[in-house]
C-alpha cells in the first residue's frame, strides 16, 4: 500500500515537472538549461534529465545555436502532450480543492466542538489558503502561518512567521505544508500533545508517535496493575517527553514531608525513616521538618533565626529544606542577574545551555546570544560582588555550549 502511494505521488510530481518544462519552452525557446532550472526552482541535473526525456519521447526537438548552446522547440506531439498534461493538472487541482474544502470545513467544525478556537497553520501552500477560506465560515481564528522557507510577510490575509513562537497563544497547530507533511507532523508531535496537532486526511499522515505512546501506555499499565506508580517505569531519554504527554497522576514527582517533634528535626526519627524507605522505593523525595519550630522561627528576625536554628543543630528552616528538595526533585536550578538597582533570580532546568537560559529572560536574548559573562556564586560572595570577582580573575566568558550551573551570576551579551 505504501509503495503504491509513493509511486502515485512520484508520477504526479514527474508529470507536473514535465508540464512546467514544456510550458516554459513554449513561452521562451531561448532559455538555457540553467535559466530554465532557476525559473522552475529545480536542480540543474533534474532539468537536464527532464529535457532529455522529452527529447527522447519526441515532445521536444533540439537545435544547436552559436556559442555551444542549444535551443529547444516543442514538436506537434509536444504541444499535444502539454495540452493533455494541463487538462490532467487542472482536473487534479479541482479534485484536490473540493476534497480539501470539505475536509477543512469538517476539521474546523470539530475544533469548535472541542473548544479549539485559535490555531496556527504550519506551511504556506494551497491547503493553507483553503483553510483560510473555510475559516471565514467558522468561529475558529487563524493566528497566522509558520513557514521559514518563504520570504513573504502575509499570505491569504494572514501574517507569515519564521517560527511557531511568534504565533502567540494557540489551542492547536495544523499541518498545511504539502512538501513533507509527514515529516512536519512527526516533528510537531514530538513537541506537542496529540490533541494540539491537526491535519486533514488527504495528507495521508500516519501517527508514528501514537504508536509509541500506545507502547508506553502498555508498559505503564504493567506497573499500575501491580500497585506501583507510573514514575517507576524505566524510560530512555527519547521516551521521556512522550511519556510525560500521557499526563498520568502517578507519573508526577512526589515529595513526602515528615512533621516530627523538635528533638528529631535535625536527624528524623524511626517513623520518618520508614517514610524515607518508602519514598526511595517509589522514586520519590522526602524531607523532615518540625512545624512547631517553623512557627517559632516565623516570629524571629534574621539574626535571631540563625542563632535559634544553630542551637537546634539546623542550618536552615524547614521551609528552606522543602524548597531545596522540591527543586532537586524537579531538576531545577537558579541563576542570577545583577544590575545597579536589583538582583533577579531565574529558574531553569538542570542541563540548560546558556542561550536557552538567556531566553527565559527574553526570546531576543536567545536569538541574538553571543556569550555570557559568568561568575560562580561562591566567587561572587567571597570577593564582594562583580568588581571584586573580576579583579580576582574569576569572571569568565562562556559560549553557546556552556551548561549553566546552580548559582551562576550571568550577564548576557547579545546582538539586536
């Protein structure tokens, strides 16, 4: 079945290319092979192959002209073939339009029922124009069209962007490219839940990601039927995002907070030890606090708080330990930006590279990233700030591959 579908697509593409070549030659017989390739937007080698095939079939005749160049002329058979291919192309185009119009209208109606009222189109094409026409009779709003391969600002009455993040908030993305709809869909499905990636049947897209998710569901069911949480399912790095899209409750990270008496706040007790054992078996986190101590600490100023905690053998409050444990459980870190008026803390996931960390502040910082002036937190504090760290030679310049570390003090250089 797949082979037959691809053969039909290749034959249709070949016929369209042949029609384009015959049409161009009929309009200008003096075109060189290179000019013809540039005009049709195809490779020079393909142009040469199509011309040879047309000559061999008797559709064109070739004549040498001065300066080692050749002129191509349509034969009577070539004119007849051009007329036939034109008729087939128009018939196919009308069939495509009718099918696409019906399917687009149905898809937009389904979007309305599901509450999907703002979508972005991926790919400038005849299909995106048909969707635009269908949307006129729908409550669904088109946020714009994403296509990095074209150099136009608007198409079919809608803005054209180079990246999807320029669309703003959308409920769904719809594949409208005709160049490689399957490849486009697969890429979108890796980054978005299934319900937010739309397409019409005529594109003949198969959902490879759905098959992967089905396999992940089966593996999750094995754990769940044994009374184990879904987060215990072993995953490869490539499976993590797809598994997260299942949105299973027991897949979410869990932190057990043990409230103990004041005397056990530093080391825990036999009961908190049992909770810690259970948490370890479930791949969960645990932290020990004393609510009584937290209530007392809340009434003290900063200096009194440090002394009070030290007397109890503690170096931070229970709230601080919960925050730290939560960050570790979610694989989060903090970096800082420091200016003359304020210091800001920014949260990113562990393993984030410098350009992506800059993008948390503003997307322009990521796009125009040059390098990051970096000072480790310990060096910043030990030497009394940025100037002291610089004087000690502890400020360094990091590039695009630098992985941000917890506590880094960063100043980003970027191009507008």
